[in-house]
C-alpha cells in the first residue's frame, strides 16, 4: 500500500507560534483545509481548527494576540512521513481526529493528511462490497436546523453549545435550503462580516444531497469533486432529510468494515466472473483429488455439469502435472473435445487453504482459421510477403483486412499493441474493431459481429476517426482511418491508421482559448452567447425560467488612472476569482467586457437571483487588495419572460445596472 508522503498537504498550513490570531485566521482562510499547524523552530507544537475559531468568536478574545494564547493542552498526534495510508486512517479513526500532522524522524514538520484525502486514496478493495450510505446513518449525529432569518451569531452559539461542525438552514416550510459550516466560520472571521446579519446571506447553497441508497464510493467521489466535507442524506422514497454525513463518519465505518470487506473479496470476484466471456473454474484439492469446486456460467454452458468432477475429466493429466501443478500455466493452449482454449491459472488462499482458478479463453475460431490459412496457396503467401515488406516501412499502423479478420499487418501494429505477431493479436483482440474505445466523438461498433470497414466507409472521410488505448503508456490515442480496396473486385482492404492525437489536443486547446477570457480565465462573451441561446430554447420548450445578472465595477477607471493598469488587472482577476468560487456549477459566469461581467442563473426566479446578486455584492465589497481601500460593484438583475430574446433580456439587465449606477452605485436593482 502507498505511503502518505505522496499525498501530504503543506501549502499555507503553518504559522509561527508568535504570529497573531488574525494572521492565523487569514492563513486558514487561504488553505481551505480548516486547520493550521503552529510551529516553533520548524517543529509542530500545536494545532488550531475551525472549531477553535468558532469558539473564540463567541468570546471577547483580541485577534491581535499571539496564536499561542489560544493553544489548548491537548496532545498533538503526529505520524512519520513513511507510514502507509491504511495505517494513517486507523490512527485518525482510533483517536477521533480529522487530520494527522506528518513529521520526519527528527520531528520536523512535513505536512498534514486529512480524512478525505486518505479515503480517496484507499485501495479499491475498500469499496468493492458496494457499501450503502444507509449503513452509516445510525452513527451520524441528529440534524440541528435553524431558520434562515436567524443571525450568524445565533448559529455560532448553537454550534458552539452543541459542539457540532455544521447546521442546516431551513425556510419557513422547514425545507433545507443551505448549510453553515465551520469552514464558513473562517470566511466570516477573515472578512470581518457582521455577526448580526441573517444566515441566509452567508450560508452555502444549494446544499449537496445524496440518497440513503447511494454507494459509499459515489459519495466519497462527490465530496471530493465538490470540495466539501459533509452531505445531507435524504430518505429514498420521501426525500426527507435523515442526517448529515461527513468524512469522519465514513472513515469510522470503513475501518470497522475493512477486514470484512477483504474477506468478502473472493465472493464478489466470483459474482463478477459470471459476467465475463471466458470460462472460469475453481479447483480444490480434497483428500488428494483435484476437484472442480466452482464454475462460472460460461464454463457450465461450455462443459455442462462439472461441479465436484475430477479436473482430469476436462484437462489432460500430463498438462496438469507438468505445467499447471508447477504453476507454469501462463497462456497454455489446450484442446477440450472439439474446442481450443488458452489457459491461465491464478493461485490464491481462502482461510489459509490454497485454491486454483483456471481461466479458459475460447480460441477455437482462431485455431481453425489458422488451420484453414495453412491450406492457402504458395502464390498467395508470396504476395503477402511482398506486401508485408512494404507496409513494415510505414510508421502508421497498416493492416490488410476484410472487416472481420486481419490478413496481415505491419510492425507498427505489433509495437502499439505489444504483441509478437498477428496470431497473438487475434488471440487477445480477435478483431481490430474490438480495440476501438466507445466514445461519442469517435467511430465504434456496438455490434462487434458487423463488418467494421463497411460501416466506417458510410461516414464522411473527416469523421473516420477511432480512439484506441495505447498499451505502452496506457493513454487513449486518436487515429484517422484511411481505407482502400486492394482491387476493384477484392473484398480485402488496405487500412492505414495515422496517429493524430497531438492535433486533437491542439484543437481542444484552441476551443478553450476561444471560449475563455485571457486575463481572468473565466468564460468570455462568445461562450455566454452560446449558453444564452441554448437556455432560451430550453425555457421555451420546457416552460422554465432563468435570470441574468449584469455587474460593473464602480469607478474602475479610477483604479487604472490612480494605481495603473496592472493594479486594475489585479482587481479584475480578484473579483473573478471571488465570484467564480461561489457560482453554482450549473450557472455561467463570464466577462462581458472591460470591467463588466455577466452571470446566467439556470432555473432561477427573480427573487432568488436578487438574493444571489446581493450576496455577490457583499463579497465584492469585502475583498481585500493591497494598496486599494475598497472595491464595490453595481448589479442589474432581470428574469426571462415569454417573448424574450437574447437582446431584450440583456437590455433589461443593462437598464437595471444603469439605475443602480444612477442611484449611487454599490447596490442591486431588479427589472
């Protein structure tokens, strides 16, 4: 199992013991990990978490004091940088902590590891039993909710009193609409937000939810993708909120189930083996006799009722004694009745007793094809030899095929697929089309029994592109396919596959530059026009609505004139980062031009859009930029109505923005 040295975090994680509490909060806000390690001469001496910040916010502690004044006497748990991921997870769970401090042999600080990172990097065995989220709910704490119009101060007091890391925000109908977490505590403290504002203005929304029947692996991946530590679990049938589930709950349950999961591994593997195309047999030695203890569905279909039969009823005794018994069974070719098989064996242990899995791949078609091929005339062989010499000089992959089987191929094919010749290629893949990756942007066949050459010839030349996994680097490659008949009456074709992967990558890079603003990295006006056209079409078709927010930085010319254009660019970039980090994934945030930006909010009413705009206005107002006292922006908000086109809805938003400017700036106006 991998060590933790490859997954530690260390950027913006530490402060010196003499640094201020204020600087500690600011650093914690930067790292987004909810923790700061306090160092003295390079060694860790304490830890400050979001829970600590939540506690001191409810006190009268001066933030200018040194951070050492709030360090508790709790024992700091550290681990060596060379420990395994599995070991680290056990330490976290056993000690009821969320992070581990990583040090070297001299106790010098090297970084931290967190529960979410450890769980993400656990071996796949941990998730193979398809554990459901419902199995964790009993261990999670009961939900504590607070009405959206309550203040931040009310929420912090409840969280501090109940020693919880989050609170669910509900509307007047008791529906969950957001969440306030310890991470929000850091943002509020760092930005000096008034604790008397309503929690609806600072909550994270929408709240990420999962169903109790979702699998653990899905939820872990979702939490990693959304960069969150908690999800709200809903009841399957009623969507009733059941519990908040965090990485700590998952870590506890995984540790308790880990041994059970490994014990169940073989059983789950067998269930999977029922669905593969090869015959699989499990052989046990019982009182000196080798018997077939288990067979998958394919083996039973091929060989009949063979459970509890002696293995020699299928496999020649000499092959067993000379090869398989001595574990020399890598791709042995055997014949059972009138069929040919390629045999691979795998030894494993179940409850300290060795068993043997035999995997038999049916290669009869290939073997009989070889037999038939040996009957070809000498003239045909000579023609193929001549052709072979020509195509071996090509860097592109070149084959001769009728659309079903490959007659000949050049060395580029053997090198790409890491095979020694056609025989090995056909044994592993049977047909070239079986190697094509099924993707919407590339040609592939769902029905592998069809003639793939005849089907690709039905496409325009520019669309004759396939994707194949490069076994040398385990990355997909893109190829153009050129097909030419060997003669006017021939059923065989010369097929050339030319690698165009780099060209495809350049095309993707071009698309990014064409749709993103060069300075801020967010979407540009061209991309917005694509999205708004699609959104208008969707709204008309499904009778839905959406809103747009047009915002403009107040007095932006003053920044350029007073501080220079570089400082003006810094303001544009900072605003883009601030807004982008809080825009919903379904929405579109783009630079409209100059100091103007636009946000498209899918399936959003004007009331909700106004709240979102007000939230962004406050975020912009609270931005900190060195050398600039304050940055504000004005916002114009409007909602799509029947009969709107992209010009009419933009005109209303622009009018609202003008009214906001005319009314004194730094405000939100809706139309």
